[in-house]
C-alpha cells in the first residue's frame, strides 16, 4: 500500500472527524469512526453516482427495474469500501492508529428489509448489476421496522422490534422533490367517449405520498453507481396542513396519518406463507404504483418517443408475485392517463414485465379475495376482471383442448384473484430459480400455462455475489486463492476453476486447511462469547443456517444429533470424530411447529452440552438472531453445509452456494440447486441422500408412505420419538407432543422418518471422509473451484441477455 494513499486517507479521517463529530481522532469512539468513514465513502461515490445517472439519461440507456418487497442488504460499509477500492487502505490506516476495523463496522445496524433467500437474492442481484455495468434500479419499501430481532428465553423464541432507523442511516438520501402520489379507494366514474370507448375518472380517493429514499449501489471498482430506491409512506401536504388547522378534527387526522405511515411501517415476517392482510395488500400496491409512476415519469423526461415504445427502454422484473399488481397498474396508467386503447396498453404491458417464481409451496401462493381488491383498488379490480375475461375467452376460442382447465387457469376463480396467474398472463417471461424448480413449474405446477405459452418459461439458476460472500467475508481464503491462480477470478469468478490444478498440491491444500482452521477459531470465540460454551475447534463444524421451516427439516438434523447422543450414552468409548452442530434460524412469529423445533434444539443442546460423559465429542450450538452479519461469520468456518430439504420443496437455496464457495462440503438432498452443485463437483465431492423429487411427488399423489411403520420397525427412530414424549428433553412429558403428533398422526408430511436412515448413513460417510485430512481438503478445494458458476454475475448475465435484452 503506498504511504501516500495512506497518508491522504488519514488526513481525510482527521479532517472529517473534527468537522462532522467535533472531535480529534484520538478521542473518537468506534461509532464516530463508523459515521465518518461512511461519509468519506459517500463523498467518494457521490460524483460517480451523479455521473452514472447522467450517462444513462444522455445515452438513453435501457434500464431494468427490479421490484421487490424485500431487499436484505445487511451492512454496507465494508462492502462499499471494498467496491470502491478503499477497504485495504481503510483497514490499514485503522490498524496504524490502533483501532480494530471489525469493531467499527459492527456499529452499522443490519438493514433487514427481507426475510431470507428471496430478499438476499435481490441484494446480491443489485451488486452484480452494478458490477457488470448494467443500468438497473432496485425498487422496494423503506420499512421502519425490519425483520424482528430474535431472543431465546428458555428455548422459546421471543420477537423484539427491529427499529433500525433509530440512529441516522448514512447511506440513504431523501428525495422529497421526487415524491409521488399513490391513491386508494374512492369512486370510479365512467363516461362514454365519441368513439364509443369508455373514459374513467376517480373521486374521493385516499391519497398517500410515496417519498423515495435512495441508497447507492456501488459497482466493483468500475465507476458505476446505481440506485436502490426505497419508498416511504407519508401524509400528503394538504393533509398535514389540515392537521395544523385549529378548526380541524385533530385526532381524526392524527389517526389517519398514523394509518398512512403504517403502509411502510414493518416488514411482514413470514418467509413462505401467504397471509391475506389488507395492510400487506396496501404495501404491495403502494410499492408498485409509486415505482411504475416513477418509471413513466423518467421515461418521458429522457426519451422523446411514445410510451408505445416503452419496452425498448424499460424492463420490469418482479420478484415473486408480491409486485404483480404492476400488470393492472401499468394498464391503468396507460389507458386512463395516457389515452391508450386496451389493446395498445396490453401490448406495452405484456412486453415490459417479467416474472420470477420463487416457490411452489401451496401455502405461499398469493390469492386475494376479490372483495378486498374491489374495495381498496376499485379501478384495478375492473382491469383485472377484464384481463381475466379476455384471457378465458382466448382459451375458449384458441385452445379448445384446454377448455376444461379454465377453472385452474383463470385469474379470478372462487372469488379470489390468483396473483401467480395474473403475473404469468401479464408478462413476457416466467422463470424459475434452479433447473429442477423450473422443470416442476413447467411439468407440474404450471403445466397448462406452459402449454399455452411454451416460449415464456425459462430457467435462471440463482447466484450469490462472490464479492461479499468470498472476497469480503473470507479475506484469508481469497488471498490464498489469489496467490495460487492470480487475481483474475475476482472479475471473472469462473476462473476459480483454475484451482483444480491445485487439488493435489499438498502445500496449497495445507494453506487452505489452515485458513479454515483460523476461521473456525474465530467462530469458536464468537460462540463462547454468545453462549458461554467452548467448542472443540478441531471438531467437524456441521452447519445448518436458514429460516426455520418444516420443509427445511431442521428436525431431521436434530434427530440425528439425538441418535448420536444415544449411541454415545450406550457406548461412551465409541470412537467418533468430534462434531459441533451449529444452528441459526428465525421462525415466523405465528409458526407454532417451527418454534417447537427451536425449543427442541435448545433442550437437546442443554442435555448434550452439559453431559460430561460425552460433551468432548458432541456439542450443539444455537446462535440467536440469525441475520446477514451473523451468516458472514459462520459461513467461512463451515465444514459441512446441511441442505436437507424434502426434495422438490426448496426452489433453489443460496446458502448452499455461499458455503460451497467457502470450502464447505454439502450434505444434501436432490433438491433445488444442490442438484446443480452435485452435477459440477461430481458424486465424490458431495454427500447426497434421500428421496428424489419424483418419489416425493408420487407419495403425495398415490400414497404408500406410512410413517408409523418406520416408528415400529426402526428401533433408533422409536427411541427418539419416545424420548420426545417422555420428557427426556424438556421439562415435562407433553413438551414436544405437537412434533410427535405431526409425525405419527399427520403421517410425517415432510418425510423426516423416511429419510432418516439414508441421512444417518450419509453422516457416517462424512465422518469417515473427515478422518482423511488430505482427501477432505481436496474435496473442499474442488468445491471452491466449481463455485464460480454460482456467482450472481453469471445469473445476472443470463437475465440481461435472455430476458432483459440490455
Ligand atoms: C425462496 C426459496 O425458498 C429459496 O429456495 C430460493 O433460493 C429463494 C431465492 O430464489 O427464494 N422463495 C421464497 S418465498 N423464499 C425464499 O427464500
């Protein structure tokens, strides 16, 4: 590092510290430093931000708008420093002045504007779009409360509000002059025009201001700065004037303004089940209407061509069905404000919007009661109705073979609006997020739509940004890689494949092994700090971190732990490789069974960790409040990545990719992107077990699985289930009855017992493999080498060339 650059960074730091915080550097707290460094980054990138946006305007560049109810961005300081090329210098200067960079970066509150994979994917995509120099914007909601903070008390999950905006958020810029009015409710008037068409006007609507807060999205050392625009709901100016009028009904207005601000009040904390709350519908329309109005405004300001050409300059990707009101909203504006005919408006809409499906879980399907939409969005309802009628007529006349399928295809059926159907009908592209998932969409879940629109369906296997998930979180591994194959992999992650040449190179393997050991030591310290439990750093770190859901089968994992515990109790001198099982997971607040599993993990941990006879061989750790920042600490230290969902249920998974990229070996089912990982690394470099997606499908379809039979025939299984019932884990016999009942009397809907035996066998193979350090390290390096494919840069290039045509 040149001394000159260091000196000038130090001078900046000193200058800013006195001006901004009124302090000398030596008196600055870690928090002062956090704010001052953020402000240095902002100064550095603001001219580039302006320039990027001006260039898009001047060149009339085609833009992609990624609309999502979730952006799980986590902390930004470190990744912003990295992307603008200042991370090394900043770290060095901080160390020179005796400060610990980690302690400083910790002062940023995680922006948890998302639940899990879907929201984190959106954040990775923004990073790749900017790093690949594409013109793209994210559009989301600036929730005042992000995903709840999790505390565990006696094994029970308690949710605390996440008021992340308590202190200034340095990355956002409020753009009050770009606020947009969004309207709800009201009366619709129809007038017949001379040409026979109808004209619509609205009366008595409730008005809400959508105020944008822009967050910069910095490309990796390439001068590009894109925007994530987060909308905040506020009362309109007229409304706030009324509030200060002494003759007005003050409390009425106060109540009203409170209900408006609620629209961007909090993130719904459920990852994958639909809750038909009116407030959620308001959030969705608020996001969509503000975004689309903004897009059209910008289009008109930039281009001198008609809106009929919108698709030449704009593409809108909707992240799952949550923003699918984009379809009728764009229709509404084109027809009612821009005087397009239905056909003209439809042509534009259906060539601009593209839809990504992220799940086939039926409980996640969004279906709004028609009455709710009719009341809240009367004009939107009329448009959806018309879309539905035209669509159904089209099937009747053009696809007689599908006539009897109309009830399964109709956008409106059983007094409900089926949002996935609306999204498919109103878009030009429908994609799944991993090969298997897309095949399931085409051949099962959406097969009649696939018949109607075979060319609309396509696959885009997910990815993760290797800049955050390797370069930033695992600097020592990154350096080791660069020493071996040079730095080109950072720009072109596929170049990681060059590591294959080193998979038999003993000194290289040793270095990689050493880095993993260091990362495990760091995590062990964190575990000790958080839980008071000391774990064996040479044990296998077996990691399952993700939302808690029955289909993800944390239950299968903890059953295996109980099995090992039972084996060791029976034979304490059993020679097993010591294991540390690490869990972290939030359960949706209303998801009872998921919370029971969290409790079970804690009770098993309490039994195992304090049993002197065996606790040198087995530890169970549950790390509280899983979020992006915690993931960044755990992932570099993982040996085994547990990806054990019931086959067909996990659309893709992205944690699997993050851990693979950091050298963990996958222990998983043939589900989601696990299959693509396996295809790349080969059967010898992954541990695969369990039912296939087809087998699972057939059991659901034709029956033939009886969980109780396994209980009665497999002693290991019987023992575990009886332990749940006997109060061995927990305080009383009834503690885990709901888990027991679900398996025995609801016939184990996620096949935990069915996959138990192959899972145990796979674990035994893991254990044997780990004993051969050399083989293990070779497998680990093979995984890193092939992980380049799972960079979101690859995914985004595919979106850009095959869907967005940027
Ligand atoms: C999810 C899927 O469950 C997950 O497999 C996938 O990786 C992610 C991103 O595509 O989307 N769908 C929903 S809903 N939540 C998810 O995390």
